C-alpha cells in the first residue's frame, strides 16, 4: 500500500496517478527506524523531523542511489548469477569512503526479472551484495528511461531543443508522470533500509532529480547529497523545460549538489537566480545557496578514475600479449585513437571529417596515420541513432576509398564489442587520443589513456622509456578544464581540428613528455577515491548544523521545502501576548508598514479602515506609544495616518520622525546637507538608461535605484558595479551606500530603523515612562535592525529590567526576531485582540472613575 501523503504529492505533481503496474509485496525493512512496516507510515510522520526511536545502527552508513546497481547479472541453468561490475563508478567510489563505513546500494538491474522471482532475487542481493533492487514494470521503465530521460532530459542537458518533431521529442506530460512515479519507487526502496539519524544518502545523476523532495518530505533532517554526471545547460536552454522549477526545487532539497565543472555549476546557479530569485554566496572557498534557512552547498569536483583497476587490467592485458599483437598489426603506422558511445553528441563524424582534413592538407601523413575509432553500443533508444550510424559508416567508406591503398586504411572502424583488455592495449599503442564530443558531462577516456601511457608500475616491459602522450580534446567536455596540456578544439571547426591533429602528431617528443607528466600528476592524485572522499567531507561539513535548528516542512507537490530556523523561534501566541499586554504599564509598539500592515502585492497601498480603527483604539490607551516605522516617504505616511492623531510615524527608515500628538516632523539624521544627491543622481540615471526595467525613487533623504523588473542576472551585475562606483565617488561624503533586495540605496549615515527604535525607548525613559512591554513587527531586511536594537536596548538599560519583549517577523524565515506571524491577516487579527483588551481596560477605568 502506498502512503496517502505521497500519493497526494504525486497527484499534485502530475495531475493524476500513473499506472505503476503490479503492486510490490510488503517486505520488512532491514533497518527499522519506526515500529511496524513501511506501509504503516501515516501522513503526520511524513512531516516529522526524524525518528524518535533509538538508532539500531551505531555508525554512519552511506546509501548510494543510482539508476543502475553496480552488478552484472547472468541467467545460468534457470537461476540467476550476480557479480560485482568492477568498472562501475558507484562501486569504485567506495575506495574514498572510510573503511568502517557500511555502503548500501539502491538501484535497478540491467536485466528483467520475472515478478515471481523478484522477492528471492531481492533477498539474495541484500544479503550477499548489500544491494536493494528497484524493479520497474516494463511499461514504466520504457516511459521513464527511453522516454523522459533519454528523449527529453538527455537532449536538453546537451543543448538540443526539440524545434521540430524530427529533432527531439516534444514535452509529454505522461513521460514526466512516469519519471516522477519511478523516482517515487526508488524512494520507497530507500526508506525500507534507511536510518535517517545515522545514514548519508548520495543520489546520482539526472535519472533521479526529484528523489530529494520525496526523501526530504519524509525525513526533514536527512543528510543527503546529489551529483549530476551530465552537463547542466545554460539558463536560456533550461528555461524551455516545462517542469523547470519543479526540478530545481527538488534538487534544492539536497544538502550538497555536485557538478563536474564550474560552468555546469554556474548555469545551475543562474537558473536558481533567474527562476527562483536565489543568490549564491561564496565563503572561505565554499559556494552556498541560502534556501529557507538551510544552506545548500555547491560542490565542483570532476570525477576521476580507479588507478588500481586500470593497473590490474593493464597487467592482465600485458600477460595476454594484446599490446604486442596490436604493435605488430600497426607496425610503421602512427595511431590516433577514438573511443565513444554511439550517441548523437559524441561528434564521431566530426572527428572523421577532421582526419580527412588533415590527410588533405598534410600529405606526409597519408599511408602513415591511422585513426582507430571504437564505437560502443548505444546505452538506450537515443535520438537519431540509425541516422548517425549511417553517416559515420558513409564517411569511413569515403575516406578509405580516397586515401586507402593495399595494406593501408586511414580509418579503422570498430563497432563490435571490444574487451576492456583490448581497449587498454589500444591505449598503449596510440600516439594520440582524440575526443570531439560536441557536449559531454565528463568523459574519462583521456584519463585512462594517460595512465596506460605511463605504464605498469614496476613492470619490465619495453614501455619503460620516456613516457609521452598527446590529447586532442573538445572544449565542450567536462574533463577539458583539468587537462591544460591537451590541445583543445572546437569540434565544429573541422579545419582547426584537422590542424590540431597534425600539431599533436608533429610535436617534438620532449614537449609531449612534459605535457604527459603534467597530466599524469593530476590524474594520479585526483582519482575516484579522492573525488568521493572530497564529496563526503563537504557533505559532512554542510550537515553539521542539522540538529541545531528547528525544521518545518512546508508546501505541497514539488513546492515542498524544509524551513530551518533557530530553536527559540516560534509562533506568537495571541492569548499569551494579550495576557502580558494587560499587565504592562508602559508599552511601545513599533509596526512596519509594507508587508506587515499592508500586503506586499496589494495595488492600493493605503491602509484599510479596519487597520485605522484598530490603531486608533490602541492610541487611545494612555499606556501605549504606537509608531509606524517605514521606509516610505513622510508625505504619503502622514496623509494615510492623519485620522490617527496620537500615532507616531518614523518615515524613510527613521530620518524623519513625528511624535504622537505632534504635527511637526523632526530630522534625526546627522547632516542636513544633501549636496551628495547631485553626485548620486547622475550616476543612477546612467545605470537606469543602460538597464532596461530599472528606475530611481527619489526620497527627501535618500535615493534608491530599483531593478526588480530588470533581467535578474544583468540587474545584479549592474547593482554590484553601481555599488562600487558610488562607494568610490562618495568616499568623503556623510552617507551610507547599501544594497538590498533588488535595490541600491544611498542615505545619510546613522539612519536606520534600529536607531529610531533606540531613540523612542530613550525618550520614553527620559519622560519617566520606562518601557516594560515592547511589540515590534516587521517583515524585511531593514526591520532586522529594529529587532537587533531591541536586544541592545536591554543591555543599555533603556528598558525596564523585567520588560516583556516581543520581536516578531511576518512569515517563517530566518530572522533575529524570536517570534513570527504567518501573514498580514494574522498581524491585523493580533492588533484587533490588543485593541479589544485596551478598550476593556479603558471601560473598566471609566467605570471606576464614575464610581469614585
């Protein structure tokens, strides 16, 4: 049975619940985190922070979740035989994890297992390999992998848009539903074995990008990382995906998100900025995104190879005599090598055209240079595979007919399965490896080639002379930035790539040796163990504060997120504050306006009659001093609150202050000289003209440049440039230049909501009315100054020793305030309750006076 809460999540994500085939039989989890079966989890537990039951595992474990388990499966005599796939990355990464860390795998098998065998197979894999298989119904598997993954995400992440039906699949919501349903099945397998208090979860690649939302919804404090092994496209490409925000928000439910290169990470961060309004920060070398009080880390680290595995295969290949066999076959020839999957993005035909170009332009290589192109089978039902294969075979035939002769073919095309041992032997004899992919997430072929050219450590083979290797690598592959000695090419420029091939073959041996040494130093030290160890260390660092904050699950569908807040942060109880309000003798109530008394998205910004009524009733209570503290100008605030004669107003963040019962405004700033505005306004106008969607707001005491309606990326760059520009030209002026949410503001020094709060408390103390009750409500960054000032006022003895302080922000978000109310409606409701309490008190006083 599927938990109701997750059924609802999937329903909301897709519109209906996809048919998922046979319902899996109930099975007890190997590690229990709550009493009972997994199917007994109810909706309330879906929002729990973590299990309240003691952990049954004493040490940390790593649960690795990937589309495929690192296993090989074979059916022999009617029974299944399973062995580790020694070449699988997910198996090799264990080398970088602590020796005492238990590793579990969750994923699917590369073979179909009949339904009646699935329980037995699952038990065998769990007992012998610590693997938890996810069995997908054939129809769901087809829609998930061959459909959404390979025909929508894979092309899009490799910069291919479906402009026509012949070039890529248009978005199909049924395929998206299958993708979500499959991620849900993986989630159900994870929760069978997870102990959320002790386990780490490491999710891999684009097949499982929405899995973090399912896991975070169940376990708010789960320690979870995600690594994307494919490219992440630029925002202009990614924004065309109809479910773009759902995927971004799902990924942000991870604690750490990893990418191979800075380019991929930069594209992801730009998408978060443009589509979700999130900005990243870099602190001490680490990049992080603040997301509802949680810091989501961004990890940039290209994966490496398993040196031990390569050395082992090299030794076996040497013993088999494969290297000597190939050397004899290509004796007198200079071998260039290409090893690629049959895929539209590998640029195999571009490589062949570059070889043809080199032979045309440099006749000295005719009869000598041979390109051995090994093509691995396609990994799935990708786009245009048959067309690409036909194009490649046609180019091979044409080039061999043009330049071939008896005993020599310039292109050796191998599209049959080649053993790992034979590939290693080809690496040994190749003078240069050529990678011309037009887009590739990483591509480890160059790394493997470099290690093979170094030779076996301690071997007595004839390859013990000076080590050398050459690489011609596309600038569009993930390993390119780490191979600074490679000849980088734009594979679309066939002429330049042909010249690069000639340069690689013609280069003097000492130069080849230097490049090889540089590459080998990097590859040998940045292996797969280094990569996984580095990822785990960052995941541990980013999760260290998990249990120091209170967490709430919020939102539905893929809008779900966890809000992490200070343990003392709690909702303001109206009955409690009313009780304390009644006992107080001298009250100060400070209220922000926009976002506190008035919703931010309201078109009519004037206060409602209801709000004015409650404020008037509060002002009539002689124990109260009520102030509106806003960034708005004094003219608009004065007009709006003119019906409230006894209300105080602090306009423009406190630069202008009007005391209760007084119609005159006083200036609180240090200087009345606004000559600096003549410097600032031309600068802001210059940036406004250059930044479409920006504007200038001119206040009596400040100038504000706003870029909320501008392109977020360009606006942010312009704001940073303007900030530096203004700080430079205003260095000797008595002003402060600050950047805020889509604004750059210049205002007199010493002006803030915090300073006006202290002024109010000090004035009341001087009048013999020391404050014993403070209520301060605000919603944005400028109000944090007030919350901080209230804390300082206690230490400065501006308030009574036993003063009751209620600093309250609007909305659940990280704040210096200790309380929150959900929205402006709750603020109004609280003011109404306080007004009723004041009215009742005033009525009692009047009755007492009459009786006397």
